[in-house]
């Protein structure tokens, strides 16, 4: 992540220092207006993009899909951490550094929207344990319960870390 990207994240209350290499500062042009933000490629070649000037939540540019950030490049871990969107993933990295929460040695998967949920299910079947950091909403709870019901093993709800907030990102914003 370059200095422009870090400055942008800091302006949004996301203050981690160990961001993955795949996270990039991005400028997107739409209707002759340049929007500056951060983005990360999804598995289908699209990009999960966040720019607070454009929208209050991340959205997909081009092809929709889930995003997998491997813990070790080129290797699938036994554990995965599951996030609803890019902001929750970045907020997770911030909370780990701020409060010293232990980070599981696992891959991170960003769903990128409820429409990608069915594509997620086959991908997480290879993981031994799934840690869910999903929003405390009807949609987030439904996703968690669906995963837990289908897997019948180590699927854990980690929303207790942001008790009193709707999501990881709203928790970080409250503590800023």
C-alpha cells in the first residue's frame, strides 16, 4: 500500500499498518469524475472498491465475486476468517493492531455482497474452521446460520468482538 492509500485509509479511521499487498490505492473515473479510494481484486477479476465520496459502503467494479486474501501466498490455510465487505476486513486489521486481538493464522475471505453468498459456500468447504465476522443484522445472522447448518463443524461467530455495533467497521468508527 502506497502513502496515498494509507492516507486515505487513515482519513476513514482505519489505522492498521499491516495491509495485504493485494490492497491498492485506486482511482476510478465515472462520468468524467475521478474517485479516489482503495480496492482489492476478487476471484473473478473484478474489484471491491471503496470511496467514501461515492458511496457509504464498498461496491464491485466490473465482475462480482468473493475475494480471498491468503494468509500464506499460494497456500490454502485450514482456517478462514469471513467478512461481509472490504470495510469490515480493513476494520478487522485495525482492531487487531489497536487492541491486540489474536489473529487466526488463516485466509481472509470477503463476501462482497449477499449476491456472492452462494459462490462462497463451495470455497469454504475446504477449510477446517470458519471464523465469521459478519454484521449483526438479519442478513449477517442468516449467512452465519446457513454456513453453520451446512458445515456442521467448526463455524464460529466472532461478532462478540464488536458487541454493541452493527459491524466491525461501525465498531472502529465508534472507537475513533
